[in-house]
């Protein structure tokens, strides 16, 4: 995989170099199947597991980039977005002349599914309140972050994906998590993680925030507003994107002030011993 600079206004575009450089824009209209990961599709060409990279790009305020890959799935790396953040900073991030555009939420948009819920509301910054409720040993956890005030690379990017050991065979039989293992996911046994320690006491819910940021990137711009999620997941995240974009009265495109903050620094590499991003 290789990331290339793109002109201002280009947005995030995936390019399949194995298919004559076929391009798929990271936008809600290209969302394909959504289950344990988020996939994009255009004219039958698929890009799978986009959420971690998109989260890192939005979290680090990178708006324009071409992502070249030579297969249908992005690398899982260590199960977090930290290797991407480290690679961005290693390569350097350039400020472009054109002022950044973002989606300013004007009135509430919500998606409900039984006892699951996600909504976006007017507000300053990019605030996220996420609650999860999983079987033991996770239970119910909540967290609140504001990307305008929180260092994404320190507080969100290192949080890894997770799964239950008891579900492993069933998911593999479905053709899922084929590359998953203790090196790129938290594996949960009956009493806790089998490959601890955790990077944060609430790492599980922080990872859901990471996923949410990546999925909402499919709105095409970073959001200014407040997002509240209760037991949501990829399908509900992307459903919110679709509903928001369809309700043109619910938002407006605004331009960021010239003196807006620039990209942030991640936690030190040695803190989490994350693998380097190859070919980025």
C-alpha cells in the first residue's frame, strides 16, 4: 500500500493498482457491505476494511490523499490506527493553500434500531459520546472525546480492535477474520484479554470511537457537531452518513478559519511497540 499527495479538493481516493488504477472515492455513495468492517464498491470493484485508515486520516486532519493498493483489503497492521499515524508523520504532512471545508451540523439526524442508537447534533468541535455494552468481560463502557481538544494520535489511534475467543471458529467458518490473531487484535477469554495488557483501561470503547471516526469520514469531510452512539456499529455508522447526506437541510459546508490548529503528534512509538506501516 502507498499513500500519495493529492491536490486540494480531491478528498480521499482509493486506487486499485492491480485493476488498471481503478479509483473509488471514500464517500457514502460507494458504501458496500458493512458487517465486521466497512467496505466500498464502485462498478463491482471492492475495497475492504477501510475504517482504520480513514479514521487516521480524519484524526490527523488529512483531507486529500490517493491510497494505492494492489488487492481488495487494507492491511490490519496491529489492529489500531497508530501505525498509520506514525507513517503520516514520518513522511510529513503539508498544509495546502485552500482552506479546509467541513460539515457543520445544523439540526439533529438520528438512526435507531431497537435499543441501538446513533445521532449527530449541532455543536462546536467534533464531539463523540460512545457507549458499548458487550458480554463479560467487557460489560458497559462509555467515553467522551472532542477531536478539537483531544490528541487523536495519543488518545484514540492506539486503541486496537477486539474479539471473543469463543466466536473465533464461527467467524472463520463465515470467511471472516481470516488474518486476525493476537498480533493484531485483543483476544478475549472468559476472564479478560488473553494477550494483554490493555493500552487503556477503556480500550474497547476507544476503538469503537476510532471506527466511528473512520466510518463518518465517508461523509466526505470532517464533521463539526456532536455525535452520540449507543451500542452502534459499522452498519449504523454508515446509515447515519447516508441519512445525513440525504437531508441537505441538516448541514452546510463551512470553511475552517485560517488560524485553525494543524496536525497533532502521536504517543511515542515505544509506548505501544506498534509495527511500522510497510510501503506507506
